[in-house]
C-alpha cells in the first residue's frame, strides 16, 4: 500500500512544487496516511485545503483502503 501511496504523491508533486512546496510521505498505518508538507506548503494558510481537498481526495480515489490523510509537523 505504501508504494501505491508514493506513486499518487509523485503524480501530485509537480503541482505542489509549482507553488513552492513539496510533500513527504511519513508513514501509512491502518489506512491512515501521514505526510509532511514542506517548503511554502508547510506554513501556507491554504495547506489544509491542499491536504484534504487535494492529497486526501486523490489518495482515497486511487488507493483502496485509505481512510484519512493527516499532516505531521
């Protein structure tokens, strides 16, 4: 499952990097994906929208068994 999650993050990464940020996979445990938002995304007020509406939605659509995405500081 971790490999599938990384593949989806790799697809999303260019869009995140375009805004000066990046995303790093921390762990996948029992359907919960923990990521760290880096660069501009780490302190951006819109990072919650990026996390939930972008990253979480894409992962839940493409990787069976994913139930949530959490941000780790």
